[in-house]
C-alpha cells in the first residue's frame, strides 16, 4: 500500500507560490519527488508530522510517496538490485537489517558528519548519535522496544495483572490467545529466557542447533493458542477486538492504543527488547535522487526534528542532544518522557538485542523458524 503525503506541484506553479510566500522552491539539481519506505501506522504518522510535512512546507514542488514495506525491506531491496530497478529512495529499517544491507552492498555507506547536521552546540553528528551508529550505512532515528500488551479487562478475577515476560507462556494462569510476530527475532529469545536460560547466555545458546530446538520446543507449548502477525499494527487491533489476551508489538503502538485510543490494554515492560530503527539509502541512486535524499535526511535527523517526533509517539530520539527537548504530547498535553522505553521505571529489566548475532544468523534461523511454522 502506498500513501502520497503531498501531490507534486508543477515547478512553474511552485515558483509563483514561492515568490508570494517566500518558501523554498524545488532545486533543479535535486529530484522533485521521493519514495520513502516505512512501517505504516502510528510510527509512520509520527514521521510525517514531525519532519515530512515540515520539509514539504519548506520545499514547494517536492512530493513524497510513502511505501509501507519496511518489514520486507531486505528481500525487496535484493530483488530490486537483481532486477536493476531500484525505485526506493530512502528506507526505514532496524539496525540488524541495515547491517545486512550494508554487508551485501545494497545500502550506501555514509559519512555521518558530512551528511548530517551537527547538534546545536556544535557537537558532531557522529558524537551526538554515539554508539547508536552501529553500521557505516545506518542513520539512527529512534530507540524503541518490542514488548507485550494484554487486555486488562480479561485478566481472570482474583489474579494479578501480568508482570513477567514468562506470563506469556502461562496459559493456566492467563488463558486466551496470544499474538506473536511471524519471525524468530525476540520470540525465540523470550522462549529461551522462559525455559530457564540466563539472560547473558541467550545468544550463545541460540547460536547452536540444540538451542534453536529448545526455543521452538518452548514455543510449541503455546503454539495452538498463537495468532502470528506480520505488521506492527496487528497486535493492537487484535487486542482492541478482544481476539487475543496477550500479544507482542512495539511499545509505541501500545502507547497509541492505551493513551490515545483509551483501550483497556496494559503494557508489560519486563524483558522489553531494546532496538534501534533508522534510515538507509539504497546504493547507486542517480545523482538527482541522491541529492534530494541527502537534503531531506539532514533535515529529518537534526536535533529538533527527532525531538519533535517524540511528541507523537513514545520512542526515544537517537540523538543525545534531542533528549532534553522531549516534552509533551502534541495533542494530549501529557509528558512523554515517562512513556519512553528508556525511562528508569520502565527499564528495570531490559533485554538487549544483539544486532551482530541477527545480522549473521538471521537467514538460517528464519528458514528453520518458517519450516517449524509450516509443520
């Protein structure tokens, strides 16, 4: 599904408008349109409001087409490259996917200090983003977590609300359907944690055939009660419809359902999996398209824009200089900091996602996981 944020305005019309309004006009050496790939839902909406719409207001004659295919970004970029027809200009991916795309030469290596804005106090972009630059091709945007939501009104009478990640596997205490992502990442880590593997040993165990079988065996214990999802919006909808009691998704999606939509949903922060999300630029873009992308990315990842995104969704900005600027929700007026996954009250027992592990093992484990699902 593609969404057009703003229809392209002919350059002549843009020039006339700019003459009256003082707005910038599409630059001749830059493409006047971009196709940006993201995840849809509340997250994409936050991107549109925080930096896409402001960018378009400053650049008459430019249009953005949104493609909600980030979940399939690696496979689709491989296919485009093989076909010699790369139609995407900027792609939002997780850090692990960025590493894979970079290793395969499908994403462009960037000099972060050359193409990104410095912090307001002059701190370089590379220092401002710091350790979150996990790949030469990766431009960080947000820190988010994958966690679990549950229906508060479906908790059995006399039973405390879920508080431990292993409640996900406890069908006796918390009966009802679960929703889990239709991929091994996070799901297999939780399975091992809840099968007695120490947090610090999870990836060493998961690297072995025996460990992978152990995780799948644990998932077998709830398999008949699982609805498998592919899009981040699926679990919030399944929860809202009462089709599942518990389910995994991204913390920002749950924030939207709980705070903005007032759904009877609670959020489980225990063993939330911290992860990064950001941009990659496809390799070998034509010069005019690349120039437009660089211009947009410099604007969209500056200190203020990343802080502005936190007005619309509870994801932490990837820049250190943005954190002090995070304020209230743009519409509800509530303070956003307590809803961030990085808030001390929410981050008491986190699970740190291993980017290098999944960059190396993803294809093999995913094949095994999909074969298990098909059984």
